[in-house]
C-alpha cells in the first residue's frame, strides 16, 4: 500500500531520518515508535510531504507521491496531530467539513457526511455541530480532530501522537474507538507514538526507530521474542516481556475445546487479563464465552503460561 | 463637585463681542425662576442619585436627564441674554457648564460600563445620541450660543473641512492598511526582516508630528518642482500631500507590529493542521492566519484611526485643511468659540471611531476562547 524507499532527511549534516525503508500494509494499523528525537514524526511528515525528503521516495499504491502537488496529495490523506489543531474560529461542523469543502463536494453531501461522522464519534449533531472547539472537552476535541481527518473518506490516515494530551482513562477509550474505526472504515492507519504500550495495543506491525534509523519493523510478538537490536529489548522492557506477550493474544484465539466450571471470561479478553482473573479468583481454569454468551471453549493456567514463554 | 461648581462658578459668560472676555452670569440670575429651579432640581436629583443609588440603569437615566437639563438651560440662557436681532453679542458656556457636563458624563460612562452593553447596543446608542443632538442642532435649539454663532458664519466651510478631516484620516489609514498588513505578513514569514523593519518604523514614530511635516515639505516640494505631473496630482510641499504621507508613516508601526503580533498568536498546531489537510499556502494565510490575527490587527487599526483624527488637526498648520483650520484660526484670533467649533467635532469623531471599532473587534472576537 505505502512503500517507503531509502527515505532520508538531513538538516545540514545531521540526518534526522537515515535511509529508512518499510512497507505499510493495507487496511491495518502500523505504529512508528521511538524516543523523542528518533525521527519518527519527520518520517510520518515525509509521507504527506509536510517535510520534503533529502533523498529516497514514497509510493502510495505504486504512484510516487511527488507526481502531484503536495496540497492535492494531502487532501487524499487524513492527518491528525497532537493538540488536534482545530480551527478556533470555525464550528465543529465547519471544522469537520474542511477537506470536503476544499474538494468542492456539494453542500448536501457535506452536510450528510458531517452528520454521519459526528454520530459515529458520539458527538450529538444537535448539540455539537454549531459549538466552537473551545466549548468542548479534551476528549471531544480529539474526536473532532479524527472526524475531520476522515471527512473526505481518505484511504490513508496519518496520526502524530493523537492521544498524547488525553488522561489515561479517556486515552484507553480513544484507543478502543480507533480500533473500531479502523475496522469500520478499513482505513490504512500510520500512527506515531513514544508509548510502547500504546504501540503494542494498536499496532498490527510496529516500527521501532532510534537516532533516525529503523531498528526493527515486525509484529509486536516478534519484537518481544526475537528483538533485532539490544535497544529494541530495552525499549520494549525486559522485566515484564512475558506479561506483554500475553497481552498480545486474546482468549478466543487460543481457547481449547470444551467447557469449564471456572469463571467466565470474554473471548476478546487478552491472556494477560485472563491470567489476572485466574489469580484473583484462585481458580485454575476459565470458560471462554463469545459476545452472544455461548461457550467458545476453555483455558487453563498451564496453557496460558505456555503462551508467555519466549 | 458639580454642586460646588454650580454655586461658585458662572454658568454662562456674556460677551459684548466674540473676542472680548465675557462677564459671568449664574443660572438663577438669567433664567426665569421655574426654569432655573427645574434645572437645579434635576441636578440635585443627579447628585443624590450619584451618592445613594446603586442601580446602573437609574444612574444612567438620571445622568442623561442631567445632561439634557444642562444643555437646555444653556440654550435658554442664550435665548434670554441675546437681544433680538443682535449678531454681535455672544453667550458662551461658562466653567460651571463644562464642569457639570464632565461630572454627568463621567456618571453616565461609569453606568454604561457597569451595564456591559453588547456591541450592537453601543452602536445603536451612539446613533441615537447623534440623532438627538443633530435634531436639536437642526431645530435651532442652541442657535443663540456662541459656538453655533460661529457655525452660522462658517457653515459651508465647516462641512467642507469636516469632510476633508475624515477623508485625510481614513484615506491615510486605508493606505497604511494596504501597505502595512502585507509588510507585517512578510516580517512574520522572514524573521530576519522583523527587527530592522520595526526599528525603522519605531524611529519614525518618535519624530514629532510637526517636525515630520516639516521634513516632508522639502522632498515633496522638490518633487513637485521637478515633475510637473506631481503638481497636477496635488503633490506639493505644503497642503494635503505631506499630511497624508506623514499620517501614513505614523500609521505603519501600529499596523505592522499588530499584524506580526496577531500572526504570532496563531497556534502552530492550527497552521500545521491546515497545511496537513491540503490547504495551499495562500488558503492557510487568508482563511486561517489572517482571520485569527484579525482582532489584534483591528486593535492596531483602532489606534491608528483615533491617532489620525487627532493628528489631522495639526495638518491644518501646513495647509492640509481639516477641522484643525478652525482651531488654529481661532487661536490666532483669540476667538475661543471658533476653536471649539473645530475641537468639539474632532473629539466627537475620535470618540465615535473608537466606539465603532471596539464594537467591531468584539463582534470579530465572538466564538473564540
């Protein structure tokens, strides 16, 4: 979908992004994670050409991004930043309608799209369409920012620390919402964060960057079990890596056939949550139930522990 | 204080002609008892209200009633003291009149401030004030007061100079906005330019107005002498040209500095988001940055307009025209009434300009944190 080839950005002699190549999969969330100064934001901003590369290129669906003017490219790519950058002089509805207006959609289509998005993002159009950004809470502003980025139905969504300004409880909810949105619209999402837990929670694939270089680009489980660089081990955390590994698998994925008279857990719960539940109850097996309440199988402590082995 | 003024200072001055100093008359001496006492009663009520009543509405109503009473009393004095058919005798407002007006004006302003009227309400009040004052003047209520005597003599010139005054103030403002806003945007975009440009404008701002007029006379005069086309355009060493150029130069600093300050206030995230969503550089500037900087730019425009209305007065000294003409003529002839004929409209103009632009700034600011 998005192919990054030998991308480099130099300011003077210092390379902020140094010869990075990676393929981003369609219809999934890819997370670029790194400490501050690792070049992760610059890499993201080169995809929509807010930063022009010193060398290398970016292909979207096989087409070089430099084949069209940057502003036309950006209208096809959603963009969400930390602090959201909502336009303070425009209402919520006008903010969301920004890109459709630039693309000269007709007014009826814009109105319908704004209504639809506000509803999806749990912002009652009656109450919020004509509100100004400063009248909203931080969580609501964040949702308006994402709704605005998705307004013109982009196939690609770039997000730079989109949850950085939210408190932990709202952040978890916002992350869940993003997973839902990705499934609902099938958008290809590239998200930048410094938070490794967020990367593991959201990313189908995770790119770890440091000092402008791409250290490793893999599935989260692989980063834990086969780190390519000592720095990756340090960033993912050595002490609790088994627990992290458990958090990457859901009960539904590995449930064994047959029921159990232990406590019931949801199939969507991670093995980490299931293990915690078992410890709490002092049981040694759980019954895994689907969303419909039907039994989907069972799990024992031994099975769960086996999945945490590196 | 108003009460003391009424007791100890003359309310009107009776002058045998427009130049000689007048002899003092108090309210009770001049007016029939019921009129004088009526006026005193209203003023007494105002005094009591000022001390004991807290409601701003009541205070405003009483202050306005007081102003009307004082104005009508002055007009009545004029009518009583002027012998019919006599065009030489002048009846001028005395110290008590002015002090009462200031006291009542302060009381009204204070009440209005406490009521926090919206911008529409303030503009409406201003229009109402001008309507009432204009109607009273047109009706001839004040015709026997000295300032209006001067007006009667100079009516045609008054309107001509008033139009010129406004034209000079607004014209140089428009020119300064057309040049200053783009210059401000440039200074914002190219930080290396900012310091030197603002430094130069600061130096211009510190040159006294009268000196700048003088400095401009030489080059503009030379230009007119060297290029005949310049003369046909009205560019000469004296007259409107140096006035407009000087006002334009003075106006640049507030406009440029406020444009830069306004643009710097726009958050980086907002601009970044606008670019990231595919706005062109021009769209980001015109739809986001300038609009968000507008309240600060308008504040600069307000400063310039009020400053211009004041400074055009001085332009009269170099033949620029405007209401200042009356002020300086009046000073030359020691005819204080002629000075007032120029000064009162200038104050009214400056006050109205400030009020209108303040209302506009508030409207533009709406819906923003």
